[in-house]
C-alpha cells in the first residue's frame, strides 16, 4: 500500500501556476455534528487560492552564508492564501514556501492588494515557511549594500547568498494574484478550529553542556551533552473551511519546526508532505496554507537520539506526514460555526542592532582580505558577516520591525519577523487570552534569529546568538516582540470555540439492549 501522503496526485509543476479553488468531492469527510444545514446562512465568507513560485534550475538556493545553486527539482513551491470576510472586515493570511519574506516584498504586495481588492495592508499577514530548499529571496537584497566599500560589496554580492530581483517580482505578483483571486471567489462558509498534538518529530536543537553553556547541535553521542536547553511546541493548530453544502474549501495549519529536511532539489520541504497527507486523506486538492510557528531553536534533529538519521526524503515524509496526519484527525473531529469575528491590529517600530566592537571589525577585515581557506570556512564566513554588519550599522543602526495580530473567530495569529525562539512563542500563546493562538514567525519581514534574553546570559550561547549581518537585534528584541503581540491581541474580543449541539432530551432506552443477562 502506498503511504498516506502519496494517495493524492502530485501537482505537476507546469499545472501549479494556476490558482486552485477546488472543492472536495462527495468523498469529503462527513459534516461533524452541530453543523448548520445547507439552507442556513453564514455571516462569514472564505476563499482560498494558490500560486506557483517554483524557482528555475540554476537559481540560488538560500539558507546558508555562501552561494549554492539549485540543480534538480523535487516539488513545486507555492504562495498559499486564505481570505476571510465577516461583512464588515476582511483579513488575508498568506503562507509562502520560502526561506524568508523580505520587508520590501511585503510592502509592495500589500500596496497592490489594497488597490486591486480593497483589503487594507494591515489586515494582510505574509509569512514564510523557512524552506531551505526554495527560491532566491535572500539573504542579501538587490542593491542593499551599494553604498558600501568595494570590499563590502564584493563580500555581499560575490560571497553571500543573494536574492534574485526578477524572482522577487514573481513572488510579489503571485501574492497579489492569490489574494485577489481568493477574495473574489470567497463564498459563505462554515469554519472549524482545533488543536492536535505531535511531539515525535521536532526537537529543541540547543543543548545544555557540562561547561554550563548552551550549544546548538553539539552532536549525537557527545559525552558533554546534558539535556535539551529549551522546550518544543507540539501543538498542531488547524483551521478548516467548508461551503454551506459541506464541501471543503481550504485548510490552515500552524506548527513549529525548521523546514530543513531538504528532500532533494527545489522543494517546499516537509510542507509538501504535510500538504500531500492532508489532501490524500481528505480526497481533495484544496489549498493547504501553512503558517510557520516559533521555531528559531526547533528542528527535526534530535541531538539525544539513539538511532541513525533518516535520509532526506524519508525525513521530510516523517515530519510532514505525521503533522499532516494529526491535522487530519483534528479536521475530522472539529465542530463548525458560521459566526466568526474578524479583526486586525499592527505595531511598527524600530529595534536597535547589536554593534560589533572596533577590535572585532578590525580583526574580521584583516581575515576576509586573505583568501578563503579550504575546508572549514566558519571563521572566514562569520568575519565576512561582521564586516558587512559594520557597514550596515553605519547607515541603519536600528531595524524596522512589525508585529501584527489577525483575528479569525476564536483564533488570533500573532506575527513576528524573526527566527523566533519557541519559549517566546509559548509565552504569546499563554497570554493572548484567546482560545487558540498561532505564533507566526518570519512574517512581514525578516530580522534573523531573535533568541530569548536567557540565551544571551552566562548559561546561553550557541549558533543563534552569533552576531552577523543576518542576526543582530538587541538582546531584548524577543521580549519586545512578545509584549507587542500580546498587547495587540488583548485589544481584541475573542470568540468562543465552536461546540457541537447539545444532545436531545432522553426518550427511552434501546429496547434491544435493556434486558437482564440471558444465560439459557
């Protein structure tokens, strides 16, 4: 028997350029108890769509500090969109199969969306899945360091991962087209909300060491490993929408795990297997909108595992398949509602950058002026990052950040523009006051890794706290973002979670079964 995720036909890359708004067939799951009848009205409309953003062979593959190029294709990369309308307000949630989403892309897409269909920019949330096998959206943006010295420009444009300006325009157009299409084709809907648990595929990659520090990926079997240095978030948050006759319109999923399984070639990463599992189990091709949770320190790698790691494709299926299967279980059991309040709030401000010392800049400049070493290039690469950061802070000593809160009924999605530590995401979930909260990282911009304040303390350390062109916000940035998101959510009025209709009054016992034991 084929694995569950393979039960659904794989979308061909050439066909995925079209937006999808397919309803489930008659084989879709039966409506849970407590659902309004098809004749009933709904105060909420929903529309879903997809657009293709698969990069071309030969384009840069982002995710590292140097250049790497795509040579093979595995599966399509997409823009995935859900739009909701309560008759007064509209909100749009956009998931990208991308490493990051540059701030310039967000602002350009929002401006065009508002012009074309009227959804306000502050009601559009655009988040990246952090797929390390996707298209060239970063790290260095087109022309970003044109103001700097020849050395810095060489390090940025010739030695670093760079966004492709044409590809960025493709992404902007796909976001706009997807949102406009979903908005135009929205229909009266029934919504379901639920949370499942998947705790076997994601692990905190930071480890407490015998020396008192916290290291990232110190290695399986390291005798100095003591314990995980942080938690995980096992919640699989799910929103599903059906039309008034029970046909599935689309699904949204929130889960916290780096998209670094890299199954081979261009790929949405394990999100592809998440999609295939859900679509296969529900006999549908409706869009699956994935919103990445707070996973700056969470990956599929278990540094305390006693077993050999799976191969890349098997690992992708394991993560995506298990998360998808849990989402399916939630969908099958969720009650539905036709009442859902919508709201949108936003805060934009500037956070200071950490500035490298003059001594470190001098040492780093001397190092990068030497030929790049063969073998281990770690010292050279991070020296390059310090030199570029030094140029950046001369022009921009602070970084613009946005935190956004979008409400759909009992759910609030709280964004941050970072690779955000899971402990801060868990704090946001606990303090919003909503029945369901989706922390959505790498949304509406990118500020690199934003650890907890504890990670910068005497028992901290590790890769995520390294100072670089990519990651450099001040120590309190994570707390600032959490405080802002919680404050925005508390300005809203949550809906209650949908419930099934109460059981009817007791009539009589089942006559077949209301008897004494019959032994002869």
